C-alpha cells in the first residue's frame, strides 16, 4: 500500500509543473514567450527581423507590466513568429504564452482558448480592382443600382464572380456561410496570405478579396499597385480582435486585462494607436473606453 501511495504521489507532483499557470512558469523560467502572426499592421516582422505592429506594441506593454508585477526586471521576452495555420496549435502546446496578432474572439474559438478584453474593432471588408464594374460595387455596398442590371439579378451578378479569401480565418468561414445562405454557386479560390489575395486580384484570377478591412487598407497602402485597387467602405461584419491565451489561466488573463485596461485609459494610448491607424476618432475612443475594465 505504501509503495502504491508513493507511486501515486510521484506521478501527481511530476504532473504539477504542466498544470502550473503561466505567471508561475514565467517566474520559474524567467522567460515570457510571445507569438506574432503575419497580419500587418497588427503584427509582422519588420526589415530588421524584429516583431512590430499595433498588437506587438500592446504585448510589449504587457511584458513590461508582468516584469513589474513579478519583480523580475531581468525577465527575458522571446518573440516567436507563428503561422496563420499553426498559431492556435502553438498556443495550446505551450510554444507561446500569448498570441499578439489579429484574432477575432469568436464563441467557437473560446471553446478552445481564452481571450483578453477587445483590442480593436475589427470587421470583414472587401477589396476590388479599381476597374471593377459599378454594378458589382453597388451590390456589395448594398446601394441602389446606379444603372439597370442588364445581365440579371444581383444574385446572378455575384454568381459570375470569383472570390478569394485567406484560409483558416473568420473571413473564410463567413464567406462560406454567406454563399450557402444565398445559395450561390460562386467560385471561391482560397489563398494562404493577404499578399497572395491581392496578387489574385491584380492577375484577374479573382474579382473580390474578402478579409479584415484594417489589414486590407494597410496592404493596399503599401502596394506598388495601390492605384489599381480599392477597399469598399462597408463593414460586412463586426469582429472585435483580442489577444489569445490558453484556457483556465485566470491569473495570467487578469494580468493581461489589467495592463490593457490601464493602457487604454492612459494619455499615451492615442499616440500608440495613431502610429498604425491615424488619430482615433470619437467612435474609436468610445470603443476603448468601453473595452477597458475599471480597477
């Protein structure tokens, strides 16, 4: 009996480190690991090979606050590039402690991971070529047709198009659902990046590229073919972005939310936001006031 108890005790305590919270593990190892995905302007690798972007700046502030909270001024912060396909798996397997990117906090995802308070009012937009037909624009913008639709109904016009979208994103899920709901037979060509989606448009392999509107705007602004592209004004969905972390880690989530809430209420936040998106308007300020939690 004593031998069985000893074996049980050894197994229990051997498993304990794997069950430890992120803050405990960070305190023990002296390292915080942050993942960043290719989703400019939220997260990307700059010309010097370092992590950069709006979400990265937020995570840098969180790292500073964790150093202070744990009284670890020498805490090492490691930035790990992750892929769109493997980012959630890397988080679940403990390869990163926090995902600093552009991830929508959906109910389906919350079944597998936790999220911080919202960090940005994301939403799906549409990118077209500048020479796209006015009829297609009117339909996508839900405007009254500027001229008669000689070639058929709006549904028929959409069925004649080829859409593209980045795989493993909420945009891909939304587009599939919309096509099913409208019973369209439109062709969808998935791509693995925003750069590939833009190239599909320019090469006329697709007529509409759906993706997060803020990312589309940034990608077009940096494209040498910007004059050949246009992002529609319409938001097709409202999808607040948040930072993803492992489930059942309330201590770390509290530290993340506390850091973000204080930053959103601070005088320095306007300048941080403006670096990536321009000066915040009253709607943006309201979003961050409502996202921040009181102390």
